[in-house]
């Protein structure tokens, strides 16, 4: 998913070259996905930066992997649905996923373009998707340990996950202000700080689905628009649909643990640390200096 403009970051961070040869965070995700066995990349972007995207990103992969592009825009809604014509805000992450419904026929992963996930995370995700090929309703989410997902430059939003004894997701609650305060990780709500277990699994929007998810997604989006289509800012999120499918018994979602440390450019001030971390991984041999 690469359609969003990073308002806090102040620009199109998806196209920002952070590696030693101008590699974007997306490039590292594609590199990791390919080396654990993914065979096709579908990019969800906005039409207005298609030319830049094709020049700076897709050209690198032309002879490496099958690539497809689809476009997210406010007017892409199911036939017969209506919404507030004054709306300018995108419909959210699950709408972005829905844009790929005509291009994907196999088990698939969903990630953000501007998050660095790490090879281990792609590996556990690929292994799980292979195991559920040909089935329906057995989804997964890579659950990062919250202590491995913080920013040094401000509070972050994370979907904090609850699981049952079998490791299946039972709920995701979005916490919008998570940070380390004097050595204790807390989330702040209504001015009150509540401690979080440093190893609590959180969603970084790294999901695994089988193709019937698109059918559920379109049905859910129709219902969302019927209820909230006249609102200007409400969004249709992946966890919202996943929670609904779990509660209705239509799907399960296994939470896959990963030791990977997430990092990304939530704030412009994060950029130097991201560059440093990438260079460190290169020096450790985790990545070549030039990816493609």
C-alpha cells in the first residue's frame, strides 16, 4: 500500500531514497519478499504520482518479478453506493486492499510501503500462506513486539492485539499514543497513562489473506458506506473487517510472532536513524549495498 501522503513526514516518503544507492524502504520489502518466495508484487498507488513511481520504483524490478499497479481514489466505490461529494480524505487501508481484487487470485500479503519489516517477518508470513493455500478464512497477521516498534521522536499509533490460548487473534484495539516514558512503555488515553507489556503483539499492517477476502471486503465496504458514507473523515480499516469476520465465525487470524525490529519514517526526524539502521544491516551482511 503506497497511496498515502505522509502528512506528519511532510512529503512522499514512499519515494524517499534512504539506502546507499537511493533505495527506498519499499525496495527492502520487495527484496525480502522475493528471497522468501513471493512471486508477484501489486502496488496500490495514487494516479497523480504514477509517472514518478514507475520511473523511481518499478523500473528497478522490470526483470526481477511480475509487477502490477492499481490506483486508489475516493470515487472507486462499489456500484450503487453513494458518499459525500465534498470528501477529500482517502477511504483507508481496507479500501486500498480492495483495489487489488482484479489482480490477485492467490494467497497474498499486505504491507505498508513506508515500513521496514525485516526478513524474518516475511519468512514467517510466506510459510503460513503456503500452508493455507487452497483453503478459506484462515488469515494471519505478523505481530510485532511493541518494544520493537517505537519511534525515538514521538508517540506512535499501534493496533494492540489480544490472542487466545491457540495464538488466534481475538481483538485489535487501536492505541493512538504509545511511547516509552522513563523506561516504561505506556499508551495514553484521556490523559491517563496505562502500561503495556513490552512484548505485547501489535499490528504493523502486515497481514496474510486468501483471495475470498476481497468478497468479504467489498461486502463490508458497502455496509460501511451505507452507514458512514456521508462522513468526511471516517475510514475503512483492515482490523475493522478482520474483527468482524472473527466475531461472525467466518474467519480466524493467527498472530505470527517475529523477532524483527520495525522501523520507519513516521516523522521527518526519524530519517537519520533509519539511514543509520539500514547501513548497519548492510555492514552486518543482512543486505547487499546495492539491492537491484
